[in-house]
């Protein structure tokens, strides 16, 4: 069955290839050889000559063409702007592996979501592999490469799927996000390569007076940072358009059979002159001549097919101009027979005569010496409303006519390109008009040429005033990110990013924003007062990584946070890790990235210990060990991996055991106590001695050890009492039943044997009872008579108050903050004494009374009332009343034995 489904899927893909394989679908008329440009991506800047060093590097990467499903294409838009188009599969070089992978992914729901998860790990690896500031450009290059690979992969994947495939909604969205992210990394590299280079070297003054237009503008670029950055933005936008250039599958080279312009109109006119009847000519009169201005002059149209070819040509030329490929646009015009149009696209270039005064050395002259005249004519063309939008936009882009360009722009990138290109043209034109290199007076600028020059800030203000752009920019946060990077406005960028975090941000955008911030921090472009905003972004990234559950990402992103936040966030991440192997792995990663594992593990245990989800619904008895208790007990393991944390392990365990004891959870307390290694105290002493050379531990560590021994003493006493109680009540031999008077001889003999056996068992029971009683009493007395101040009473209180963190080498660590981390510790100790001192005294009373040690039982009153031990302070009114009632019972027993109330014999 699965093989049948796979064959169906392969058959569908083959049919899809067949349907999409021919450029232009079924509307192609006369076949023509596919046109290939003689040069690769040859950028045509406003200055014309790249050899003169005036162009700005377009990308930090060597150029590679990436095909896009949705990108810059003027083909399907009546206004000449970008619409969604589908790239023919014949244009894309396929590989077998990609086909197999795509076929497998097509059957999944939103396969692009899962396929692009690798980017999170890739970005971490890139960041780790380039730690120094000198490697930032390689880092940006690899960021762009990673995004470009995913864009190419998703593009192929989406093209394999039917249009509007319901399973590809999120895949399409992620494709667009990664496409914009790739463009963002390109922009970032180009801009900050220029900005940091400018910071390192001051602009040098001109050595000589410029003699040509090209040199005038060259000096302008060399001395003006604003113009250089504007040109970088133009090159960047044209590079984006060039990446989508081949998506225009309805290209002009696929139509027409000759290189003659308006061949159908020409044939019609010749037939008319020859008297040949044309039955399909139509009633509409055509132009009488075929010069470029004939349609406007005669107000007559071309042949319908020629008009269609004309529109297609203009659209492709506009695409070339928008992609920075003016030379390619000229070649298209030549191939279509529009040589005059190709020549008209040459006039914008700056004039340059490199020949010295010596006439024997001649070099080619480039550019247009009458550029001012050409500009006036091009301006008139761009302003002529009788012409189609695309033609006006073409000449408007070359002469700086902004309204004409905007007619063909309804996308953010296209509108920004139009405004920025106009800005550069204004600055260049002003510089040329002010130069003294011209041998004649220049043709005046058009009357409607703007007098006030644009700036990058004014450009963005104008772009955002367009309603369509406002809606598009609001939906695409990458445009805002790119805007603030271009303006070098870090404050606005981080403030806007803070709003995004509050409103919810896509994971890929958050990853991009995080690495942008890390890059800007690395090169020192973020001032100190904006650091809190950066921290908010990094925290959001750590939170997102925690939700994904990727240990490596959490560790590395946490490592770029401030130290106090490192502890907090990594502790949150470790909170729910219960597997021992995974715990070790997480700690190893934390240590490898420089995190304070001691502080983190201490914070983890503290968080778990102080967390509370309410009473376990499955537990009816308060003293039962609940699932929550077992989680808290298991958390102590975090502190047992490293012997250097044994003091902190004891401190945290003591605090948790105090909580259990307050809740009467003796069983949970015993489980936790048994989890602690028996050599913990020795390890604490050895670690401190190795670090300081002193055999005595500091006061705070001494109190931790003392509390540990107090709890052990109490648990030993509890165990001994349990053993005594079980032996006294459950294991006491039962006397044999006496025989009746009518019993037979055999029955009497059996009774005597049973009685003898009972007496032997009773003797052994009494001996064992004496031993268990002695042990239980000793251990209960150990609680009541605990040395150096009493049970759960700290020593060196004055010293600890003066130095709560201790004077050990662990100063500042979690281990050295016992008192400050537990401000209620003294109160908890007092509560536990008030609970368990009366209880232990009562247990001891019960043992002594049951074993008929009445006099010793009465002596407990002296012990409780003693000022040396001050045990009476732990008794409340009710506890004292119960204690005295028990003494009263003991005194009655003594009176029955002919002794006074204090146990002395009566004479």
C-alpha cells in the first residue's frame, strides 16, 4: 500500500514538472533561443564605472542567485510591481537528493517548520566558532549562507507542491521570514563594514581639483558618509531584486521571431503600400510611420501583437533597471530591435576623459558629455502622462524622477529603492552643478526638480507615509529592523524590539534579532544605557530555547547574559530535568560555556525546595510522603555530583528536612537523610582544609554540620523508640492458657512444657527489652541533652551575625550565604524545638513508665526545669500540662509501691 502511495506521489510530481516545465505556459508564440547575458551580475551604479572604485560592495558574500517563489517580479502586475509568481522547474537545477527529500516532505503538514529548526543549532555553532571581534565578518557571512541555504531548500520544496496547498501555510510564512532575514544579514554586513572602516580611517582631503564629472562625484562619495551608505542601500535593494530576476519566466526572449522592432506593424504597412488585402487587419487605423515618437505624434496605436511585445519589453527592461542591470536592459532592447531605446539608456552615465594633456597617450572616453541635456529629455519622458507607467518608471529611475518611479512601486523595498535613488541623484546633481569642470553652461534643471535634498531619515518618513507601505511594514517586522539598521538608530531599534517581545514574536525573528544584538554588542555599537533592552531580548531568546528543550542552545544563550541572570535562567531550565544522564550533560555544557555551576545547582535546589503545588490530592494524611516531596528529595542530587558542593548540599538538605519535620513527615525526612552520603562531614572538613589550610570550619559551616547531626540524632531516637515500641507491644510472649480441673495428664504435661517455654521466652524478651530500652533512652536523652547549647541551637551566633557569609574561600558563593539565603532559619529552628522537645520528653516518659523506672521518670522534671538546658522554654502550656499529668500517674505508681511521690521508700 505504501509503495502505491509513493508511486502516486512520484507520478504527481512528474505531472507537475510537465505542466510547469515550459516558460510562458501555452501562450508562447514564435520560439526563440533563450537569451543569456554575457556577463554575470554586473552592477550599474549611479556612477557607472565599478573599475574606478566608486561602487559599494553589494554583499558580504560572493553573489549567488537564489530563486524565490514570491519576490520581485513586474510581470504579473499592471502597475509594474511585485506579485507572486511561480518559477518554472526547468529554470532551477534540480538534484536527485533534493527531489527525494522534497517528495518525502510533501506528505507532511507544514514540512518547512520542521526542516528549518536546524537553523537554531547552526547559528549557535557559527557564534561559537567565531568568538573574537576580528571574526565578525566571517560570522555574518555564515549567517547569511545558512539562511540562503534554507531559502533555496524551501523554495524548491514549495515549488514541488500545488499552489495554495493547505499543508504549506506555515512553510510559506517561514520561507518569507528567512528570505527577509537573509537580506538583513547582507545589509548588516555591507553597512557596518563601511561604518567601521570609516571609524578606523579619517576621510582624507582631495589632493587635486577634479577635472571630470566622474572625478567630481568620486570625491563626493569619498568625503560623504551619507551618500556612501545610501549607495549601499541601493546596491542592497538591487541585489535582492536580482536574486529574484529569473522568476520572471514570461521574459521577452521567449516571444517574437526576429530582431525587428514592431514587425507586425511594419508588415501591415508594407502590405497596405503593396495593395495586399489583409482580412484580419481590423478597423482601427495604425500608425503611418515607425519612428519612436510616431504613436504620440500621430495619436495612433501599433499592431496589437506589437503593443503586447512592447509592454513585455518595457516590463523586462524595468525589471533589469530595478535589479541594477542597465547593461542587460540595453542588450534586451538590442535583441528586440529597439536600438534607439538601448542608446537612450546610455545617457545617464557620468562623463570621464582620462586622457592627459599629452595627446600621444590616448585612452577611451566614457560617459555622456551632454548628460545634462539627456537628463532634461529623460525628465520630460518620465513626466509625460501619455506614456505607459513602465516606460516612465524606467527613465524616471535613471534621471531621478521620483513620481514616475513611484507609479510602479507598491512594495516596501521598491518604494525605498525609488526614494533612495532619488536622494543620491539629488546630491550628485548638486555637486555636478557646483563644479567648475564644465567648458560650457549646463542645461538648466527641470522646473519641478526638487530643491530640497533628501536624507535617509526623510526617505523613511516619506516611505512610511504611503498607506500601502504602512500596512506592509506593520505586518513585516524585518522591514522595521532593516530601517533602524540603515539609520543606525540603536535606541529606536531596541525600543521597538521590546514592543515585539511584549506582543509575541516569531521564533526565527527572535533568533535573528538576538544575533543582531550580539553582533552589535561585539563591535561596540550599543551604548551602555541601552543594555537593559538587549538583556530583555537575550532573556526572551533563552526562554524560547528552554521551551524547545535544546540544552546546547540554552547553555550558550544563557552565557551571554549577565552573571546574576545566568544563574536564574539556567536554574529554571534545569528545574524539570530528572534523568541523571541528562543532568550530567546539562551541567557539563554549562561548565563548558563558563557558567557558575555551583550557584546554578544551588539555585535549582532552592527553587524546587521552595516551590509548592498545593496538597497532593491523592494524599489523605498530612504526614505521607507525596510526589511533590519525592521531587524535592530528588533535587538534592544536583548538589551531590561535585564534592566541593557538599556543604551546600547539607545546607539545602537541612532546610528541606526542617520543612518535612514541621509537617510531621518523618518518613520523608528519613529518606532524604539517607540520600546524603555518610562521608559528607569529612568531605566538608577536607575541602575547607585544602582551600584554607585550617582544620576548623567557619561558623556558618559549623552550624550546618551541627544541624545535620541534630537531625541524625533525632532520627536515631525515633528509630530506637519505634524498635522499643514494636518489641514492647508486638513481640511480648503470650502466656499459655491454664488447664482446667478436668484436664488429662497429657494436657497438664503439655501445659507445664508450654509454661516452661513461656518463661524462657519471657526471660529473653526482658533481656532484649532492657537492651532496647537502654538504647532508646540513651538516644532520646541525646536529643534532650544535645551538647553546646542544645538540640537545633546554633553556636557562634554573634560571630555569624557579624559575618553571615563566613570567612572561607567560598565567600560570595551560594554555600557562604546560609543565613542570608534563609532569613527565617532561626524561627524554624525554634518551631521545631517547640514541637519535638516535648514529644521526645513524652516518649522518654512512656518508656520509663512502661519499664517501671518510675524514679528516673520523675527525674525528667528536674531535667526539664534545669536552667542549664532550659528545655522548659520549648514547652507550651498544653505540653507542660500533659507532662505533669504523666508525672502524676508515675507518682501514684510509686505510692502503690510504698514510696513517696518522689520515689523514696516510706519508713
